[in-house]
């Protein structure tokens, strides 16, 4: 028999499949309940449903769930040793296995809370850039038992399903260094289905006591691998018997077979021929697994939300995504949490004209902001846009501004925009292989932005140190206080409203990063901003603040400079100084790993012959620094 679970208006329903029709049992009866009755009880329930079903529905009219959506436990085994040999070879460790693989039928506990149905979307593990699948077969226990012999264990199997062990290979490699078992690399999802097939259905496929089921795995309808279950080195009976030592197994417990060789992406990785690798899974990919006698699963991979981070800095206004009224005809656009790319912008409106302060990291974000501002800019169109500095999270949306808008920037900002990091390089950071530590780090930091279609639009008007403009009858002062964060860093002061837009001279609740320096100049810039005595301060990143927020940034910079100078006097290298620095009260700020860049830049001030490193190298070092600290 083939058993299914599907959902209708009454909730999950269990039924037995006959042709293309499902003969359902009474609502509330689960397949797990029936499995608990043993093989005879399951067969009797199925025969009863075929004679007199509570309901009959066409298979094509419903969406199947996992046959057992909430199994008591899931153990995933490694019955195919060739899979392990292939994985070791792919990672450059050779094909010879340790003796223990031949002595113990290995398994680990998977996560019952993330069971997926055969056609459900499959989420990428948060923070992973190396998402993979594994085609396996699952055996389900139908009788309680402890200390089972191999034969007793085989007889305890009540049915089989397809099993997809979704795997985040980068997280798996990182966590493997701890040598305490599988963790987040293996719990983004386990697919079960589409049917629970009873052993009698598969008897024609047994060869010398082994199931011989032909299998194939496809991504976007291109075959990745194929094989047969008769390649198992350890039988289900051997694994189940081993697992039952001193432990009572329960009806509904699930045992995965491990991966059928070649039916996973990692086995196709070659360190000497990377171009031949088909690539890790990406959002939108469709993974299809086919197993003779067990059916087919077909799932679309989807992106996951990034891990939640909270900016705990004090805020003058609620720190939420969107447009906030901060003073008379002055607005701030804020994007929590203030980390890489989550930047702020602003709008100053006068009679019939408005000044925009910065655009955002991608076109979608900028469109969202401009749409929110439209009720204002319909009455007072944007005539000028001040770009505080050259980084893409403040410039990439420039092309969406009307051609009549005059874009203003400091001269050195315009120079950096003209020769800075192109959006295409950021797109490569999203997908490139920077190693098992840096790849998930950069994916987490930059993976949620869309860098496609961006055409860099530079300034129409430049200035050196200061410029005063009229915005619909209002005086607005533009002041270049750099170099500090970048080669030039401009702020916008609206005297009649008491508002200061600080650009990326101000990171509130998140760690400043010194791409240019010197740090002493950034400290001086903080003093200059404090002297403006603006009660409302809009930072480039983080919540709206006041002069105390400026003082906090100044305090961080002075602290890092002092700590770095002390390390230099002790003869430490800059890398040693960054690794051992005591961040004190600033350790809780988001993106603390940026201290690597800040210490490096301070050492370049102290030792001008310090080699200049590219931004990508510094990103990798930040990832390593963070990984060491969990």
C-alpha cells in the first residue's frame, strides 16, 4: 500500500492511494496513529478505507504533506560508504576511510521540527552560501523495540519514503571543527514523501535481500546524479539494530539511509577543476528526486531571512524601517539594523523644492524610499541631492532621480565614485567562494541586496570644504569634514530646524569602519559636529540620535586609537593587535569585527610602509575575527 497525508478544510487527512485517488480515513486519524498499530493494523485500516472511505479525492486535486509530518525522531545514517569516499575526495582528503566507518553503522539525529512535504519550498539555511541536497531513502519503524537483532530490526520496518537531507556545507564544515556532531548545517529541512510505501509493495525490487531501487537527482531538470539503493554497505537492519542498543525505538521513528552516491552536489566538487562544479543551490532552483517504487519529490529552493540582529542604541524616534518626521519639513529614512548596506537617508523640504540626502544600496530600496516621499515631493520636487560620501549604500540609487535633479558631492567623493568598487563586484561577493568562514559571512551581510541594473550616476556639482545652498527659501549648509570614513565625508546642517545629517561619520549602535582615515581627523569631525549644537542628529547608520550619539562615536574612535597605539608600543603586529584588542563598553555594538579594519588603518598611520590591503581581503579578515568569537 501507499499511504499519504494531505491537507483539506478539516486539517491534515490520512489516506491510502489507489491509482490516482486517495481513500481517506476519518478526520483526526493520523498515519502515525496507524503505524502504531503495527503492520497488520495498518493493512487492515487501509483495506477498510478502500472498501468504505470517509472521503475520496483525486491525488492531483490536493497538496501532499510529509506522510508523517511529526515523527518521534529522525536518525540519518551513512549506509553508502562510497558517498563518504566521494566527499573526502571532493574536499582534497583522499578516498581512504578510517577503519571506524567499517566497524560502526554511523548515524546522527536530524531535526523533526523542520520536516518538509514533498512539494514544499525548501529554505536555504540562514547564513549559508553552500546549500546542498542529498537523495536518500527512509525506513520507518512500525513496532516498539529495544536491543533488536538485525533480523528483528528488518521486520520492524513498516514502510519506506524518499528522504532529502538538505545540507548547508559551509556551516557543516565550520561546525565540524568542533567535533561534537551536526548542528545548523543540517537542520534547515528534511523532506519526507511523497508516500509511505509498505514493504510488500517493494518485494519485486529485492535482490539478494537488498532493495534495488533506481534513483536520480535533478536540479532545474538537469541530472546531477543517479544510482541504486543496492550499493548500501550497511543495511537498514544493521543500522536500526545498532540504534536500538539500550534504547527503545518507537513506532514512527525515521531512519535515513544516507546519500546514494553521486546524488548530491558536494560529490561533484573538484578542487582541481572548479569550473566543472554545477554550483551550490540558489533561490529559485528546483530540486527533483526520483526513486523507483517510492515516487518523486519536487521542491523550489527559497532564500531565508537573515538572522535577526537588534541595534540596542538609544533612539530619539522609533527605529523602524521607513520615513520619519524629525522636524519641520525634515524627514529621516531609516533602515534597521544599521549594518552593512542598511543605511539612512533624508529629505529637507522648502517652498516648492526639496533636498534629498543620499540614495540607498540598491534600486528596489531606493524606489521604496522615493515612493514613501512622493506625497511630499509632489508638492516640493527634489531639485538637489547631496551625496554624503562614495559608498554604494549611499549612491547606488542615484540613477532613479530625475535628470533635472542636481547631484552635489565633495570633490573627493566624486573622484571615489568614479573609481570605486563597481556594483558587479558586490554581486560577485554574494555568490563567490571566499572559503568556509568568509563565504557565509559575506552572504549574510550582502546577500539580501540586488545589485543588478545599477548604473553609477556621479555628481553634477562638486565643492571642496563647504557649500551653502537654498532649498525653497531655507538655508542648508553642506560641510566636508573628511577624510575619515572615506576620502571625503559630508554632513548636512539645517540650522532653522536644528537637524544634522551626519552621513557615515556617524554609526549609532553599530561599529564605525575607517576605510580612509586618519582616525584623528574623524575625531576632529565629531568635535565639529558637536559644535554645531543640533539637537536632532540623523546618522548614516543606526537610529536617530542627538549629540550624545556623536560623543559615543568619538569615544569609540579614541578608544581604538589608544588601544592600538599601546599594542604598537609592545611590538605587536597589526593583526595581533586586532586579535587581542579589548573593546570594553563598545564590544556590544553590531559588527564589532570592523575593528580589524580600524586597527589596520591606525597601523598604516603609525607605520606608513604597512602593505595596503584590498577591501575583499579585509572582509575575509573580519569574518575570521568574528568566527573566533562565536
